[in-house]
């Protein structure tokens, strides 16, 4: 374990607080994970006058770079976790695959949100889907495939389908599309015969997601429902404005997300991803127990961002309903944009992009651009949905992002 103090945190040395008393500015908030989500949480916490401490093994992690303290240690390093509990008055996570045991260890000493059990559930596609079923929320037809027997017994009506590892998938990694029983078998073997779910391949009309924040007292608020475009299983564009989705779907998505959060007694920020099928019906895909890429527009388009909502749930501050004040389009800035001119990485034309009114650039401090790597995002706001879209399309053209 290495501990770097980047800056002096405000306020006095941390002391244990009763969890029911709000943690006010001057206290120190901890984050497990040093990626871009942690970085933006840290920025928000610091803007409000909190101290911050990040635990991440990477010496140059996006959040570690900007936090008051960076504990450079593995997520299961007992010394690192003890140091985090010592420095932080409460701890949250930004990393999907942080070991639930680490959260449980921390929870013995400090308020932790979200709780270990919710994070563990979201890490396991079988547990996650069982929870959807319990909550009465429809998900894709599926079967767990963890043994040769289950492989042989896979229902034919799930084909064509998509085989996903139960654990550790993101951005479409650990997934194989299969059309026949033979392909299914080959795919399961190519994934090392690890436990998987086979989902029926659904004919999607579109995808959407919603972010809810739930406090320890059970109060719950939400951001508007986001419409998402994925390319190669990675989020490419999010559009949020009145009329982006039929009102009936918006209401169903909100009800489903609230049932899922309440069913877990969830405390913290939760994103629920949905599919909308070609027949117009809504199917839940998966949950993320943390801020989500599809919620980044809230930084510039809403009076409360998803990061401030996360902070308020963690600190036990009041949750007021966020209001979107501007129609918004978010463009993900993936590493390939640095290679639009050829094999040598070039800085994208930021000055031209920022000449377009209503563009807000967010970069994550990652040194090396690589295809598929999330380097940043561009939030585009405008006075109307048409204006935001028109500006976003101009920015996309400048950056080499295909039109949408
Ligand atoms: P992330 O965690 O980055 O959101 P992931 O690796 O967990 O991604 P999923 O959300 O399961 O992956 O799937 C990625 C994308 O693949 C979905 O957003 C959707 O576009 C497509 N997809 C996944 N499952 C199905 C399905 N059953 N039918 C149709 N499309 C699917
Ligand atoms: Mg997903």
C-alpha cells in the first residue's frame, strides 16, 4: 500500500459519526475505485467543500490524480481498506467489480453506500435477474449455464441468443452471440466454461436508462429517462429531452426502477438499463450500483448532477427532486477519436468543437488513447431538443463520430 496526499483535506481529522447525522462539508468522503466516475464524484465533493480519499491500485488513476488522498492499494488489501476507513467518514464505490467483501469490511467501521449486498447482486447476472423477477419487472427470457448438463438442457427458444458471463462483463466484454446449439456450446467453451447466462436475442427498437437516488430514510428521486444509442455494445450517444421517449414508457421505466431500488432497500445512486422491444414493450437489461455513463448529461443539463445525488445519499443530505433545465445530448469520446487522422494519436479538434455554443467538454485524464477506451464525453445543451441535436451532430462531424 502506498498513500499519496495530493493536497491537504479541509476540516479536522475524521471522527466516527452517527450514520443518521448528515456528514457536512469539511468531512472526508471515500471512494473505492479511481476511474472517471470516481474522478467526477471527487470533483463534485471538492466543489462542495468535502475532503476526498480514493483507493485504487493504479498510481495514475483518473480519480487518484485529483483526490486529496490516494491510497494506492488493491481493493482487497486489508491495510489499504483500514487506511480508507481511517481517513474517510463514509465510503462509496464507483467500480462495478469492487469485491463485496471490501464493502462489508468498511461497513463495520463507516457508513457505506451502496451496501455490499446490492453491489454483490449487481455483479452476478443470475442474482440480478432473480431480483427483477421478484420485483415483477420483466427481463429477457434466460437460462443459467454453469455446467455441461445445463448447456445440454438449454431451451431451444432462447436461440438465437446471447451468452454472457455471470460476472465481470462490461462494454460487451464476455459476451458471445449464438444462433445454434453447436455455436452455444463452442461459445461456452471459448469463455472457459465459466458460469454464464444465455439470454434470448431480442429485437430492440431502442434502449433507455434511468437513474434513481435513494436515501437511508427510503426517500427516492430520479433523473429524467435517458435514451441511449450503443455501438459495438458501448454507449455512444445519450439524448435527454421532452419527447425523447413515449410518455407511457417513461412512466413504466420509472416504476420499474423504483421497485428495483426499493426491493433492495437500496441506499445510493442506481442506474437501471432497459430495452424497448419492437412491439413497444419494456424489458429491463441490467443495473449498475453507481453513477452511469448515460447520466453524464446531468452535469450540464440538470440542477443536480448524478454525482451530487450520489454524494447526497452518501452524506445523508436531503434529496430534492432534480430538474432538467436544458435539453441535452451526450457524446462519448472513445479512444478511436484520437486516431481519426491515422495511426499516430492526434488531439481531437477541441477548439472547433468548443466554438459551438452549448458544448461542455469532460476529459478523464487518461494518458493513452486506445480504441474503445472511454477518454471523456461531450455534453451538448441547447434551448430546444432540435438545437441541442443540431449542435451535437456538428460536434460529432468534427470529431469523426458517425451521425445518429
Ligand atoms: P455495460 O455494463 O457496459 O452496460 P455489458 O457488457 O454489461 O455492458 P450488456 O448491457 O449486457 O453488456 O449488453 C450490451 C449491449 O448489447 C446492450 O446495451 C444491447 O445493445 C446489446 N444486448 C445485450 N443483450 C441483448 C439481448 N438479449 N438482446 C438484444 N440486444 C442485447
Ligand atoms: Mg449494459
